[in-house]
């Protein structure tokens, strides 16, 4: 069993404490998801939106607990790619890494375009590319600078969300009866909405992928992940309740910019531009953390030669995987410049749910002496990932399954080539 991180020139520097790791997790979760995912989720779940949110939270909690125990045992960059490799075998680790890198690269492009749509809708692609270039440069300069910038972003977004909640709940148009669950809520719709909302919760993976850069990972990671997830759940629940009380599930489903529409309906028109800026800042925070996480998983896969080995280089001065970061930034910039990835939430959710299915299966294999959680937790997490994944829109399921099949085929070809 390989529990140690690489040493020497290829080793990353352990510089992050609990608060840094929590903030990076918050920057990943409390981001553009809350500004973008509520509307499509309401369209699927109807008045059952809060049930869907609770269901997504339960699956996220199980995944978080499994990931926390595994990250403490394997404090390396790569997250579930490493856990699957060590616990289930090389193929499952590879498949998890493939699902994460491909799905989250699409998410990066979606977040970049969200920045453009909020700041300058007429030039969304150009702004998106500029955002990718700028944040890639921040990550290149060192993870501590990324953590510092993320603290600022999280503070701004939390302030904006607090303003939305207060304005909505104190308005004359707020009606608690809009929280009632009606006949429009179906089991299938709630499950699909939970899968879409999971997109907004998946950021705690960033903490695990930074396992090689936190101080005392056995203590830091298990503390940071549930703290970040708990704060995020509380914030999302408050925002969802406030927006539903003003717009109702039908109004929320039809809203192009749900939080902006909510404060406008609440009679706080002066808050609309503030919310627009908050949406852009939130998307920047998500994009920053996504690039950080994808580059670390790319680094881990490159070390094992599942990706070009040149991507495993660590900068001698900044202590970051600079080639992996530049490669990820280049691919995301290309996607942001040439594609419309507004439908990427479902595709990304499928990939991330597959990633966490491997994490839960890996946690299930732990022994009590290795800090195994109650086996009900990874079992429930694995079942939840499977159910929510296949409840997503059919197009997302087909695209996600096709990408996983391509990854498996690439792995098989590589193995066949290596043995000939």
C-alpha cells in the first residue's frame, strides 16, 4: 500500500491549515451553483425542491464522510483517483480520475461562461477566456495565493446571499404557503432535481485533492470537509427557502436569473446589480477552485502515466504542478471560447457522481483499524450516487456513460499496448 506522497523535487509543499482547506471547500461549493442550479432543479422537482435539496445533501454527506476518511489515510494529490487505485485496483482509480478530469473540465468552461454572462453578456466568450487566463495565472503563482483570493470571494458571495435572504424574507410578497408540497412533485422529478443540485455540493472534493498540500492531513482533512459541507448546506437551505417564498416553484423554474428575480420581486431593485456582481464573483470562485482541483488530479494521473508524464512536473520555485495547470487552463479556455456549455450541469453531475461512487466503494473496503466509517455511510452513498446519476436527464446520462466508456477503452488499449 502506498500511503506516502512523492518526495524531492516532485513533492508539493504542505502549507494549508484547517481554515485554508475549509475556505477552499466553501469557494468550490458556495459558488455559481446556487445562482444557476436552483431554476433547472425547480423545473424538475416543482414544489418538491426542498426535498430534492435534502436528498442531495444526504448523498453529499455520505460522500464527504467517505472522502474524509480516505483522504486522511492517503494524503496525496488526486483524491478518489488515488483511493480507487489503492483500494479497488488501478482500473477503478483511473476511471474515477477520468470522470473527474473530463466532467470538471466541462464545469470549468461553464463557470467561465457564467462569469461572462453576468459581467458582459454581449461578450461572454471573451470575458470567459480572460477569466480562465487570469485564474490560471493565480494558481500558477502558488496555492497560498489561491487560498487568499478564495477567502475574499467567499466573503463577498456570502454577503450577497445574506442580502438576498434578508430582502426576500422581509418583503411583503413573501408567502410561507409557497413552501407547501403539491401534486406536481413526483419521485422521478425530485430525484432528477437532487442530481442537478448535487452539482452545487461537489466542491468538497477540492479539499481531498489538496491532500498533499495541507499540514497534518490526517487531522486537517476529516475536520475541514464536514465543516465546509455543513456551512454550505445551511446557506443553500436558507437561500432556497427565501427564494421559494417570493417566487414559488413555478416562478423559480422560469427564472433566467433566480436570485436577481427574487430580489426584484421582493421590491429591492437596488440589489439587482449587486446580485449580478455576486453571481460573477461566485462563478470566479468556483472556476478558481475547479482549475485547482482538476490540475491536481491531472498531476496524480500523469505521475502514473495515465496522462502524459510531462504533466507531473512541479515548479521548483512556486511548488505547484505548473504544466498540469497550464494544460488544464488551455483546454478550458478553448472550450470557453468555442462552446455553449449551459447544459454541462447534468453532464458534470453524472461524472462527479461516478467519481464519488468509486470513493464510497473504496471507503467500504476500509478496516476498522484504518478508520472505516460505519458501513451504512459508504453503502448509502454508493446507492445514492447510482440512483441520482441515472435519474439525471437522459442526454446527460448518455453523454456521461459514453465518456466513461471512452475512458475505459483508452485504458484497455494502453494496457494492451504495454503488454505487447
